C-alpha cells in the first residue's frame, strides 16, 4: 500500500532562517506531488506541484521554492523565512489524471 | 478559472441531527471530478469521495451521502444522525487538468462542523 511521510510535524523558526521540509511517498511510482499551505483561515493554497523528477511548477510567487531530486521525494525550501510564511504545510500525492490526492500529516510552521 | 464555494463557514448541530454541507463549483471543463475531504483536529486531510461529471447518481456510504446536481453545479454532502466524532472541517474540491500529465485540486474554503453532545 502507498504511504506518505512528511516531517517534521512542528517547527518553530526565527525570521531570516532557512527552511527545509521533506516529503516522501512509498509504494507507488511517478506520482504527482504537491505542496499546499493552509494559513490561519481554512483554505488550502497550492504552492507547487510536480509531475516528474526535476519538474516543478509554482502557483504563487513567494519566498519559497520546491525541488524533486528523486521520483518520490519532494522538498519545500526557503533561504530566509518571513513571518508571513507561518502556516500549516501539507504534502500530497496522486496518480495521474483526476484521481484523488492523499495527504501527509502536515507540518505546522511558526516563524517568530 | 475554476472555483469552489462553500458558503457555510461554520455549522453547529446537536448529536443525532442530520446536517448538509453545501458545495457549489465553477468550471469550463466538460469532464471534471469533484471530491470531499475531512480535516479532523489532527490536521491531516482524509479523502472521503470522488465523483466524475458523467455520474450524477447519488451515493451513500453508511451515514454519509452525496448529492451531485450538474444542473446547479452543486455537490452537497449530508451526514445523517451526526456524531461528535464528525466534528471537523470539511472541504469540497474540484479537479483541474494540467496538460496531459496530471491534475490538481482546487479547494473550497471549508466548512467547520461542530457536533455537540
């Protein structure tokens, strides 16, 4: 069966510090991978998606970047965090073509 | 552009009441998929159902049922005989094609359901 792992679960970082959140998927090949952010409200905002190794599409211009160094690994990064980067970050995967996405447990990031 | 609207920000009911969560969507695609997710306090999004645009048959799964009305662009979710464990934020989502290689989900803002004992 497929599983998705996302870590860390919580993170408190000072403004200006770097960020690296990692997500890995097991039990499937060539998944679509996604990073979403959920701010203080409830809406989920798609930040990045990837349909293959090295292929990253950005949805919203921001202080963050994403990379996919391996087929089932997706990394969210920042060189210098801003206060506005605080939120709940969710990684997800799906097989191609209109299937449901399955989410990791999320990382609650607080920038102080 | 695609859009999903969940007009109910918060709903509060007493246990055993039935409750319906509304979802209205906008899309120019002729083929599309709709989804419902549950987000309990732990934060993880749990997939509940997927429905494609060609299938307007209502679906029932235990206490959950879904009513897809293409004519009104709605995909409503009803919980029968609600329980305290149903308390969560519920999201409706719509798929959007990304070329030929995949799709992504556009989410509504969610409805916070609180079921009181």
